[in-house]
C-alpha cells in the first residue's frame, strides 16, 4: 500500500536539529508532496504510531532515547509571488522552504514586512507555530493564512490569521490545538518598496534616525544576531542551541514592584522591563538568569550557556538531552527560589515522558 513511500527505520535525529542532540526515530519520512504527508499519516494510523512533525529542528530538544513513532518531516517546496491590492504582494510559500532563504529573496525583491526576521533558522512551516518574532517584528504581522492538514477532520483546509490565535510566542498550533494541524503552506502579504520596521532599540541606535534599505536592515540584524551567537550558519558551539531557551516572563506591575524592593535593597540599579499591557510587564529572562548567578559560558557537564548570551542553553560538545534538561531545571529552580517566577521554556520537548 505504501510501496512508493520512503519510510526509513531507526534514523538518527541529532543531525536534523540545531542542538545536535537526540536519539533515533523508529520511523522517519521526508514528505515532499501533500499526498506523501497524508500517506505517512495513514501509515502511522494503521501501525498505531504517534506522529511528530519536524521542520528544521531549530526549536526542539529530542530525548536521548529518540522517538518511538513516526517522525514526519514536511519538505514541501515552492514560492509563488502574486500582485495584490495597491503596493501589496501576496506570497504563497511551501512549508519546507528554508525561512531565512525566503526572507533573503523577499528583501532582494524589495518586499517589506519580514526583514527583521532575518537569520532565524528553520523552515517556513515552523514560523506560525510559535509566531516567530525578533527585533520588533512578528510573523503574524504579515501572515494572511495557513494551509493545513487537519488530523481531526482528516482533510486539508485554510485557516485565516484570526483563526490561528497568535500572541507572544504562541498560536493555536502550540496551545489549544497542539498536534492537530500540519502546516503545508503559508500565505503572506508583503509591501512592495516598503520601509523596514525600525522600532527595536539596537536597530534604532544603529541607524540613528535614518531609514535604511531592507538589505541594510537584514545585514545589520544578522550581524547583531552573530554577535549574540544567534546565527546558526556562523557555526561553533554557541550556535548548537534552540535559540532562546526561555520565554521572557510577563508579570503584574505589583510583582515588579515587589522584585524592585528586594533587588534595589541588594544594590541592583533597576530591573529592565517594558509594558505589554497597562498592568503587565515583560522582564528579560536573560537578565533574571544573570541575576540568579548564571553567566555567559556557564557550564554544567557538556551543557552550558552560550558564551555570548545567557538565554541560550547550548550543547558544548556531545551533550545529552538529559544534561540540557538538568541545566534547564537548575536555572528554573534558582529563578523560582529567588524571584518567585516560573520560567517557561520555548523549545518543544520530544520523546520525553514528563513533558
Ligand atoms: C540560533 C537560533 C536562533 C533563533 N532565533 C529565534 C528568534 O529570534 N525568534 C523566534 O521566534 N525563534 C527563534 N528561534 C527558534 C526557531 O528557529 C523558530 O521557532 C523556528 O520557526 C522553528 O522552525 P523549525 O522549522 O526549525 O521547527 P522545528 O524545530 O522543527 O519544530 C518546532 C515545532 O514546530 C512544529 N512544526 C514544525 N514544522 C511544522 C509543520 N510544517 N506543521 C506543523 N507543525 C510544525 C514541530 O512539531 C515543533 O513542535 C531560534 C533558534 C535558534 C537555533
């Protein structure tokens, strides 16, 4: 029945992740057509296997024992540009296209809207899952709709942006409808000859009030990323990570005041924060981690913090998933003890019993 489906067995997953960590997939399929995606799901159903959808592996930590079901990597290609209303250009992109290559193509075509998301690793299909964002821009700002395969209804359909329920690092895909949809294609609306979005302080200070080109913006974003070890293509141990390991916590104003009282008493000059709603403030997780005594380059076994950024837990060479989890737990416990804040991890944990 699945004779022309290339389902492989016992495939090592570590090389398919930016962490370079993880055991084997019992079954593995790289699906290059929608039909193959559906046949892969049928194979899993018939054989009563769990399914994990893999993109570029840049936001996952895979357990040392791997995944006992089917890992289905979505490798659907294609980029189609169409004229929209006025200055709008609509683009339909296959979920398996490399995200950063796609951003580069759009920037060269002078299409604005995703330039600040340059240098983010992974595939296009991964970007709606946590509503990727960086340097003042989020993918939900230009995303129009997402074509998905619905595993509940067993059919292909298109979800509008409103139906995706986007928020800070979240959507229905990683919350209420986790594991239900397989992203096949994403539609964006970009602006022809539009100006780059320069709202993030690092970018503002770099360009000092002048409006740069999209290409310059992309270059500067990539340079800043490289200086923080957040550019996978620069290589090296600092890039063996899943990017930011924790979300920036959002707390009530009263909690911030409480923390200020404790920390100012200890000689700390102030807590960096910015308001996201009148009563809610975001505190940089990296700052909290440093206050709790973890520093750039901190090591525990083969796991450690990036030497350039405390928010990235990295594989310092042959780290196991267990070592990464141990360091994660140490950081979370320390932040809870000192500040009463629960740091929530950003990556997805695959093949663990307790996540
Ligand atoms: C160095 C570095 C820097 C990073 N910087 C940022 C940043 O600035 N901002 C940011 O938001 N993120 C950042 N990330 C995290 C990551 O790159 C993004 O979240 C990216 O979009 C993940 O895409 P992926 O294809 O690698 O997904 P994967 O890691 O393969 O998968 C992540 C999750 O998405 C699901 N998924 C993937 N593809 C599909 C699909 N087609 N259909 C359904 N589900 C799918 C998976 O099941 C999994 O739950 C960074 C990561 C690294 C390593």
